């Protein structure tokens, strides 16, 4: 999904793509799940309790990973489309119901989005040295990492990785409706601070 948005200056535009949706959910169970039993009965699983307490379940259609814990808590990551969230969780519930001969009601799930990762492009270079000076809450150490880290609470608490090419990674947002306002606000701020390079 790519959308184009015009900033106030017609010479600049913005496109963005949702790269990752991170979701958490708790499957309401009174008893703990036997992760070894899931490991034996499901393909594409990995479990090493000495290294990490969760079981990794990989799906290929759509491609994603579920980290599943004994208490029924799960973290779903890797999806790019919102309408796939319920599909994947219901598929997992179906498999768990089959393995454990239990009945988890798929209609009782209320997945919560905890993070969105978005890549965006302003299609114009950005002066990161000047941005490090002019933007509050900005960190830029080019010898360590080529991007500038910019933290903001306007219009919502979020973190941007800004690259000199005009590409940006946005993270920390939980609602789809806040993606465009956050990116437009950043674009307008970069414009107001004269941080877009005009060559």
C-alpha cells in the first residue's frame, strides 16, 4: 500500500509503506500451554527454553512470526496488512484447539497493535548535519550510524530514523490513522527549518 501526499510546498511529495505491524494478544486460558506439545505438533516452530521462554511459530501465507508463551500471551510480527491480523490469530487458535482438544473462541480475540513500522520517502535530500542542530531531541552520529534519530511527541509520540537521501523510517505509532499526520508534520518541520537540500 503506497499513498502519495502533497506537502505545502508543491515541489516535495511523500510516499509511505507499512512494513511491519506488531500485535499482542492473550488467549484466555486458565491453564498454561505445553509449548513442547506445540513444538511436536506444528511445523515451522522453534523452541529453546534455555535461550528464550517463548515458542516461535512461522507462517508463510501471510509471512509472519508468532512468539507464543506458556500463559497464552502472544506477539505477532511481520504482517503488512491490518486485515491479516485476525486471520493469522484465528488460524493459530484453530491449530491449538486441534492439538489440545480445547475450545478457544476465535470471536473472543481482541488483538492490540503495539507498534507500526513505516518506511517513507520525501524524494529530496535532507541536510542531516543542519537537522542535528535545528531539531530538538535529535541524535546524529554519522560515524556510528548513517541516519539521524529524531524523537517527537507532536502530533503523537514517535521515533523517526531520517536519512540524507530523503528516506525515513517511522516507528512507535500504534494507530494507522496517525501515520499520515506524523509524516506530514515531519515533512513540514523539515521544510520550515530549511533542511531539504535544493540542488
